[in-house]
C-alpha cells in the first residue's frame, strides 16, 4: 500500500531511541498515523513541529498496519507560530481537538483547508482578539464537521427567528426567550457574537463576547467527543476562555 498527499502535522510521540510516530491531518486521506524513521535525528526533528505542512508519502504492506512516512516540508513556520503565548495556546488547542475528535482515514478536505487557513492566521495575525475569534469560528465548524452541528437559525420550540436567547444542551438547537424562560437555569446562553453582526461590523468585538461562545463549544465538545471516550478535555483548552 502506498499513497501521497499533503499533510499538517498535529501530533508526534517518541518511538524507541531514534524514531517518532507522527499524526497528520491530510488533504485527501483524513487523519493518518505512521512511523518516521530517524524522526528524532538532528536532521529531521527540527521540521517535525506541530502546525507545519508537508508533502508526505505513506507506505505499508497492509492498509491496517501503522505504516511509514517520508516527508518533504512545504511550510515550516518556526518562531512565527510560537511568537506569543496566545499563538502557542491556539495552535495546541487546534491540534489537540483534531487528534481527539477525528476518526482515522476518513477524508475531509474542507476540514483540512479550514485548519490550513487557521494556522496561517495564527502565524500572520498579531491581534489576540481577532486570533481568538478566528479560532472560535474554526472550532464551531470543527464541531459541525464531526457530526454535531449547532442549529442556531431559529427557535426549535416555536420556529421564530427572533429573540433567540438560549441553546438546548441536549440538542444544540436555539431556543427563544419566551419558550426558554421557564427552563433557563437548565439551558445554555446564546452567545451574543452568534446573533449580533454589529459586534464585528463596527469593531465592537471583545474577548468576553468570544469567551461566551467558547464556553458553549466546550460544553458540546465535552459531551460529544470527550465523555464518549471517557476522556477529559485538555487543560489548555479548558483554560482558554477563563
């Protein structure tokens, strides 16, 4: 078995004294793992940093085996991805959620492109509020691509598209104020940033606006991804919106 693709490195782990197991999100083959011989060597290790993009070749005798990667760097971001603590946090959160949420060998070209764009933004943008907004929107799309899209265009109880104030923790559907008021202590708040376009249009975006949305997304990632696997969300993500 052999295939070639483009890939973004999202995780590595040591294997023996000189090798690494690498995990890539690829353009056409989904999330894929393989052994990189000599991955801990002085020649290869500097390139094998999360977020970097590569041309990769995967080979194995059988499709179900771990297989081996060889690679050729396309984009090596270096210090630009680690220039600030916030950039490093967002990159780590991105890679952790992909690694924990994606199934292996399930192609998703949109998710690859979205992640590629997010990493470019993390590298190029210095405004932390804009960075955090871009990350939050990527995370919402990731949740959707994993099969747990939030339905926020109208109230699930009445069908109205106005006065949406809550989100059902069971279904991820929007609930209007009238229908949700009696149960508001059991519902999630509807983040203002997802219903008020003026926040962005008039440069009124705040970290608090984004954190409201991140907290809702954290709830659904916990419920649908981590609880299902008897795992807990990484601390770095839990602390992102605190």
